[in-house]
C-alpha cells in the first residue's frame, strides 16, 4: 500500500504542512455491488491519510508546548518519545526519585536505609539514645555468635563451591559419555559404508553377468548371421539351377517347334510334288 509523504518536521515550524495529495476519485458503488480492487485500494489510502493526519496533529500539539527554555524543550522531546516508543518513567525521573525506587526494591527483602542523622545524635559529648546499650560480656557473646554464624556461612559457601565443582565434573562426565556415543555412532556409520561397498561390488558383478550374457547373445547372433549367409549362397545356387532347368526346357520346346516346322515343310513339298505329277 503506498504511503503518503509529509513535508516539514516534528517541531511545529512553519514548514509543517498538511499533504496536498488527494486520493483518486472512485466511482460510487451501489449497496448491492461489490467494490472493485481500485475502490478498495482508494479507501485504504484514505484511511492511511486520516491516521497519518491524526498522528501529525498529536505531534504538532506536543511541539506547540515547546518554549524558549532548555528544560521545557527537553520535557517536550521526552513526551514525544513516550508517545511513539513506549518509553520508561525513568527517562523523566530525577536521581532522587530513582534512588527511592532502589530503596523500595531493597525493602522488599527487609533491608532499608540507615538514618545517619539519628545515629549521630546532636550532642557530641553524650551517648546517642538511638544506639542500644550492651555489656561487654553480652557484646562478646553476640560477636562470638556472629563469628560462629559466619563460620557456618563460610562452610556453606565452600560446600556450594564444592557442589558446583561436582556438577561441573558430572557435566564433563556426561559429555565424556557422549563422546563414546559419538564413537559408537562413527563405528556404525563406518560399518554402513562397508555394507554400501558390498552392495556396489554386487551391482558390479550383476553388470558383469549382464555383459557376459550380452556377449553370448552376440555370438548367437553372429552364428545366425553366418548361417543366413550360408543359406544365401545355397539359395543363389538353387535359383541358378532352376534357371538352367528352365532354359533346358525352353531349348527342348524350341527344338520340338523347329522339328514340327520341318515336318510340315517336308509334307507340303511332298503334297506339291504329287499335285504336279497328277
């Protein structure tokens, strides 16, 4: 779908103008008729134009709030950013507001900030009432207890590090097992190649057998061809003899015809002689 281009910028300057392009006129459609693809495309472009104009109007309104002060300009720019990119509230927060949010996160785990002013007190020559009192025996007992607790935490920390090492070793062991699986897989693939090699060799033998069979068929065909050649000579001689026999028959017939002619001549002569004598 074509996008409508706009001139100007997002600062509300005089160069910001509304688009002058108008969609091509579309013939009105009756309620019962189905809109053509040209009408559908024109309507889509019209909706896009309206949406773009609404967005441009929103940006223009935000740009109009910009004054001569740097702070006002920064706030207007951040407002535009949140309007278009979602933004975060921290973008406009002061450092104090962000610090309060950080303290709220720590308070979820029971940790808050220390009131330094209350603990320092106001009289440098008197004990601070905000700090509780404790006897040396009690203090030593509590410090010893804390030290013992730290010892337990250190043991637990070392135990965690040991557990991580165990997990790392177990992970490497599993990878080691996977290497043997890969090794076994490589063996199967190699064995498969051997089977394929035997299949290829068997196919080669089949083709050799076909070649031998074809050669035998060639020999048989050559024998048949030679026999045909031999028959050709015999058939040729046979027809030659038949021709000679026919020639002999023709000679006999020719002689018979000539003999008959001579007999007829002789009888005619005898007949003529008799007629002359009479």
